[in-house]
C-alpha cells in the first residue's frame, strides 16, 4: 500500500523532490547513509509507539483545548492560594513584550546581533537593583529555591565555613531543594521559631551560631507570611560571628518594606514570579541574587552578569559579560557551580513590570496588599472558632488561619469552600503540626472587598 | 476632489535581481537606558486601589513594623507612561534576532528550531497560565494529563522506564540525574567510596560543573585521534571509585561514537552508572535510544529537540528518563494515573526530593506535548532524518570554503551538527573565529564560536536542524564564504566588524576590572561620578 508522503509544515525540506536533490548533492543514496556509524545492536528496529499525529493545526488546537478545558483556572474561581506562588495582576504590556518573536525565539546571542536582550537584561538587573538597593543583580536563575541554594553556597565559599542556618519556618519543599543542592559541601541547620509570633528564636540562634556558620538565612516575609521584625538584630548576630546574612524577599513587597541591604543583609535572593509573571501551575518562576559591588561577592556568582560599557562610537552603550572567567561556560568544573539556560525571558518580563509600576506603583501595590491583608485578618479573627495564630506579628501578603476551634480539619473547610467556588489556603497541618489545623492564605491586589467578604462568609459557614 | 492625469510610463520597470548577499542593516534605535527615559510623575499602570472600608479597617499598616523594616524612600525606578515603556521594549526587541527572523544555525549544540506559534498560543491560555500549583486535583486534570502523556511519549523516545519533567532546564536535569546517581550509590552503602564522575571534553560544560556541585571529582576524557572520547583514557579512569559516566553521543563534533555500548559496559562492570546527555538528540529520534545503548539515565532539553522557544535563555525545561532501578530516586512528586484520574504522588521515601519548586516549567511541557502530537512517530523520524540531511548538506558546502575544515573523522558523515575549525583561515589571514561572528551579524545572522575550552582551534559549531530550508542553508554558506573571502582579501573589514549592527565594537576591558565594571545602572552612575 503506498501512502501519500506527508510534507510537514515545520520541515521545509520534507518535500520529496528537495530531499532527493539534497541527497544527490552530497552523494548519498538515502538518509540511512548518514547513520552508517550506528551499530545495528543499538538501533531501534521498529517505529516508535506514539499517538497518531494530529497533522492539521485545527485538529491539534481542538485536541489540546479539550485537555485544557478540564482545568479550572484561578480566574474562573476565587483563589486564596499562595505558598510562594501568587495570583497577581499581569499587565498586558508584560505579555506583549514577552510574546515578541525577537525575544521569545532568541537564545544565547552575542552582544552584536542580540544587543536587545543584553540591554533588556542589564536593565532588569538595574531595576531590581533599585528595588533591592544593591549594586549587583544576576541574570535570573531557575527560581527562588535555586537562588537560595546558590546564595548559601556563595556564603560558604566566601567564609570557607560549612553551616547554613535557616529558620524553621521555611517550606519543606525549599528546604528539600536547598539541602539536596548544598549538602556535598554544606550542612543545613534549622533555627526554631517562637510559636506565638513565628519570629526566629534569637536565644536559639545565639546558641547555634558558631565559627562554623557560613550564613544566617531568613525570609522576609517568611513562608508563613509574617515579617521578621528582628531582621536587623539577626543580621548583627550573624556579623558578630563572621557569618554572611542572607535574606530571601518577595520583591513585590519592596515598595514599602525595606530591602535587606537597609538592615544589614549581605546577599538578597528570592523569586520574581510576583513581578508580572503568570502562575502557570508553578511554571512561572525565576530567581534573583543581589549583593554589594565587592569582588568577594561578584567573584562567587555562578550566573551571567551583564554589564554596560562604551563602544567605539561616542554616546553608544554596549553590553557584555562581567567577570566571565568565574563561570562554568569559561572553565567547566573549575567555575562557580554552573551556568546554563534558566529564565531570562522572565527577567525581561519583570523589568517591564517594574518600569510600568514605577516608584509610586510599587508603593501603592505594597501598601494596598498589606491593607487588604489586615482587613481580611481582622474579619477572619472574628469568626467563631477561627484564629489568626501569628496575629501580633505584621504580615505582608500571606497569613496562617487556624481552624482548631471549629472542630474541623483544613481539609473539611477547604472542601466546603471548594463547593462554593473558592480555593481556600494551603493546608499547613502536615508541614507545621505545631500550628494545628491551619491553612496559609494569600491575599493580593487582585482581591476586592467583596472577594474578601465572600471568603469570610464562606468560612463562617464552613466553620459551623 | 480631482486627480491630475498621470503621466504615461508604460510597463513597470523590472527590479534587478537581489544580490547574493542580503543588504541587511539591523535596527539601530540608539535607545537610551530606561532610567534616562524617566519623566517625573508619569505612570505605566495603576494598581487597583483598596476600597475605603478596607483602608479604614486596616489603619496604619506599618504600625507594628520596626523602623528598620519600613522603607523610607520609594525605589528609584523610572516613571513612564505605558506607551513609552512598550515602545522602549519593542525597540530593544527589534535590536535582537531570534529563530523567527534569522537562519539561526550558527548556534550549534542548541538545536535552534522553529517553535510553532500555535503552541505558544495554547500555552498562553488562562486554563494553564492562571492555574495555581496547589489547586484541588479535580481542577487540574487537564494539565496533569498533558504531563502524564508527555512523560509516556518521552519514555518511548528514550526507551527508559520513568520520566520526570521537574528540572528547570538541561543543566538542572543533569544535576537531577547526578543527584539520583548519588542517591543510588548511597542506598547501596557506596556513596562515599564512589567519588568519581567521568565525562568528556566535547560534552556540555554543565556535565562537569553540575557533577562537581554534587560533590564529585571530575575526570575528563580527551578526544582520541579520530575525535571519539578516548576509550583507553576511559579504561584508565574507571575503577571502583567510579560513580558515573556522563556522556553524550554524538558529542559536539557530530561524530557518532560506534563503541558507545562498550563505554557503557566498561563502566557498568566497575559498578558505575551511565548518564546520556541527550541535549543533542535531534538527529537520532526513532533511530537509537538510551535504552538500546544500555544507559541508566538520560535527559532531554524540551527547549531544544522538542521545539519550545529559547526565550533569550529560558524559561527552558529539562526531562530526565531513568531505568526501573533508578525510579525510586526520582524527584518528588511524580505524576500518576489510577485508571480514572491523574494525581501527584508525594509519598516517595527514596526520592532525592525537590530539584525545583512545584512540578516544572509547565508551559514548555504543553508546547512539547503539542509538538510531538503534531508529528507522531513518523514525523519525529522525519525531523531526525532532515536534521541530519541538512547537516551533511551544509558540511559539504562549508568544506568548500577556503580556510574552513572539519577536524576528525575525515570523509565520515556526521549526525546533527559539526564542530568546524577556521584554524587555517586564522593562520593565513589573522582573522579569528570570533571575528567571523561579528561580521556575520552584518548579514543578519547569528554565529557563535563554541563552548570553552577550544579543543578544536578557532571553532565554529553549526547545527542546521530540520527547520531550515535548502535556501536558508545556502544563504548561510554564502555569508560564511563571503566573510572568508574578505578575510583573505580585505581582513580589515572583518577586524572592524560589525558595521551594520545595532552597536559598534564594544570596549571589553571594563568587564574584568572591578573599578570599571558596572552590572547595574546605579553602579555605573556611582563609578562614573567617582572617576570624575
């Protein structure tokens, strides 16, 4: 049976006549000639078993859209899920810029034919630097977890010491990634927190810190949403003991909350998902690391650092790699960790976001989120049986809500909310048993008063 | 309104044929750095204001904060209207080339292929982009099904037993594989003993670098006289300290190593594991697989072979394939199907844990899934065959250029790419490979030398994938031929290139001088002032 030869729209030379002519041009009988070096013993001697193709774009769209239709997006419901990935408004211009073919389909171009990406990423570094009040910011790494792992390894290399102290309030997921990443060279130790406030137990920190401590790491805001109000003192304790103070931050808070550099932070790190990136089922993350402009820090970055320079034409900016010889691209395993493809387009997107928001926008969004959180906390705390366990500590956009007094589990509460078209907070009862039946709620600028009132009413009903 | 009666000119004038070389000029907007565009008071977007009841109830949100935590001055970001932000970034985008605009075959090892627009469009659906990773499973069945099905496809493509899509990119996938290898040896009480990882000089630098991060001593096999990783060197390196061999085949030379199974056997006999870096899988789809060659783990880059866009350097996506024995060590969670619905399995006691937040770069998973669905088994084989045909066609043409050569394996066919050398041209003319790249920008195309170290002198690596037409390949060759001719006849024009690019020759010295380098605008301003 002879079948019609398929000409694939994505494969121009799949036209039989072209293929023939090209084979002829290289004196080959058939494509098989090119595979002559592959021994028979390691050949796949059958066709791969894959689903039948959907050759037309129309069929493909129909198929994939049918799959996607099985999802319910946060836009179709009312979601209060956070835990490090939050629903923020993404300005249209962010999506417009990151959809541009020139940015979307370029890769690791050179400063001459891809000047645009160098400038855009230099500007990303520069805009983040203003937010962070630091002079050096890297081209993005994979996500905030990776940024934390690398920041701790940098501290380890700078101090020559092996121990990283982390607050016991970090998410087990982050701890898992960071531990797996640094454990060949470093040890992670958790510093307990005060169960009444969530804040780091400073007596414990003083007991644990030693001449072996490379880094004291805190999160501000913490995974549980509260602000670590003792940050400055923690930094002092770190410095008194010769350790590097590493602070993880949510950059969208920095219009109103001081950046780590202003309270003693030596390395700031975190995730930029909040800056103009869709949640993407957890696929919209990218990480940043920032330091002062000192050789001891700069030399330890594994990432690309794009810098500005002059060109042979007056008034023209050129861009290029700063201190390239520290990277694995230059010296393989002798470089600092590794560098590779990570999340550059998300960096460009975050730059667009910060340029759109401007100083005023960042102040307003930070303040507005904190106001909404206070409103929600105030209302929820009045619901019978519901408590805000870390009430006395200021929060940024996330906060724990405890349901012990209702006699219900978080699972039961969330089930009830789900039936009303709401996604309740992340269940904390497994990861933080000391908080009882608590859930982590996230409130952002997308939430209106009506949304928050609806949540309170739904919880009131669920708690009955 | 009346029109003047037109002058009669007769038939249209024929436009002369296009010259062989494109008279390209890249956009040169001479665009300032964004801070220079700031105009006090302008706004780009307005955040939604909280309702007055919220504002009143909230009171002073800073009252519980210590002074050290309350930001005193707003961040010094630029102040711009929306159009001006958009215009700035559109101008920068025009000063960039991507696959969609140029014959992007000059970035060998990176599999620069067409990323279908329809897949981007699908990935942008709010049914994916606005999903939160902790939503109830009943509300994310569609994306879990896509992940599950893609894993099934990749299992068939590599022949191994399980796949994870969690790594954020290729290097992260290499790290995940080496972390699983470490966990495997630890589970057998050999974690400390097996401290060596063997790789080769023509493998991606991240094989060596990621294994080093995982705590291993790195042994690098040099190429032998024929360009293969040196088998004798491997024999000397393998011992009961060997944790793994991390290798790719073909290596960046494009020469398939026919003795690969022997390499794998040698390492297995010593109790080590073998990891196949399949970043360069594009020429081998449906031809040979990790399974047949005996590998324990492998990884693919979805942004290479599987067509997802490169995004100026990410977001990317890595996928690891592993054998049954290695499956218990996969990152958490795995995607499972119970016959009715899809779910995430977090209960994996031997898992290496997380290598990335959540489950991976889902947008790229969806794109890769759609790409495979649009081609099927026959189509993937066509991808491989045309990629290889294109490469050998290009090889023939490049070898006709004065000063160019393809070291090793003389007369042999290559798989999907070739590492060429301009050694002769450089010694004849003083023009270096890097400068050829600067000049290539003048013709609207991208060119990259190769990964360091330059084992092949004056290297160039071309990987023409299946996306480029014969005319595209001919155009690229014409550009290279022209530059080679210039090198021999008028080297100055190459030395001073680029001429038609967005920018001119950049002063490189400052990038390595701590007093002069400036990674941010504020550092640049500060250092400038100090200098004055």
